[in-house]
């Protein structure tokens, strides 16, 4: 008979970390919007106007940038908790998903570098005396778009990640199988970014947001069937990577 350890799966703490990620993500975008840009869509428009708005709302950009880094840390913690939660189903696939998340988060983190450089140009912190104002603004927009490209590449890596997570949830027995469906749709939606015409007609942001929200709420409200989780080999007395 398997000895029971209530809440050993850390399901609800996983949901709490996920909720904190959603809060940080929302705050990041709100502050970025206040500064006249976006952290989730391509920055476009008149370079001089964008630079002027950024220069006027520097604190808003800095707050948005800080929250964008915090949410990366929170998502990294969430991925470790996902591994902890789903490892009993298939340790190899859970590890593969964890590695995909590391790649995606690394790409996204490096993408913050050109975003910070663009802000530096917009506010005059980095002076390019050999460049005219129009050339400086053009370079600023290029750097913002470089960040957007990095963000898109990161999203593509989330495609196979969510497909693996959906499969593990479906095979878990401690989650309802239907919970895997929206996660699989999110994974397929991320992969449409490989072909922009398809991505343009697939509401990836909406599908992905709904999928993650449903899973997060389930973890917060219902958690997992702890007995079945432990019967699958998840009984590790609370150790995260045991």
C-alpha cells in the first residue's frame, strides 16, 4: 500500500506561481503601453514619435522591462514545477518539455537586450554622433523589431512544449483527459507561427490564453488526484527534482 503525503505534487503551489506570472505579464504590458510600445506585438509607427513618448515615460518603460524579466523568472520556476508534477507520467518526455522551455526562455531573455538598447537610443543614453536623427530612430525601430522576432522564435519553441504537456496530462490519470485538449490547441497554434499566413488567421493569443487560464484555475481549485499521482511514482516527500 502506497503511503500518502497530502499535496506532495505541489499542484496548488504550481497554480499560485502561474497566477503570479499572469499578474507580472499583465503589469509588464500595461507599463509598456504607457511608454508607447508593446512587449507582445511588433512596435511600429513613426520613430520620432515613439522615441518622444519613451523619453517622456521612461519610468513606465523601466517598470515594464523589470516586470518582463520577473515573469521570465516566474515562468522558469513554473516549468520546474511542471516537471515535478508530470515526471511520474513519463520522466523522459517531462525532461524533454523542460529542456524546450529552457530554450524558449533563454531566447526570450536574450531578446530583452535589443529592447533595452532601443530604449537607450530613444532616450539619448546611447549617442550615435555619426548617425542622423532619422537613422537613429530607424535603428531604434529595428532593435524593437529584433526583440519581436526573438519573442516569436521563443513562442515557436513553446509549440512542441505544450504538445508534450498535453500528452502527459492526457496520459496522467490524475488529471481529466479533456484538460489536455486546450493545451494541445495552444501547442498547434504556436507552431502556426512557422508559416505567417496561417498564423495570421489562427487566434493563437486567444487560444493560448484560454488554455493556460483553464489549466491554472484547475490547479488552483482542484489540484490533482494525489493518490493517483503517488501511485504513478510521484511520492518523493516534497522534493522538487527527486
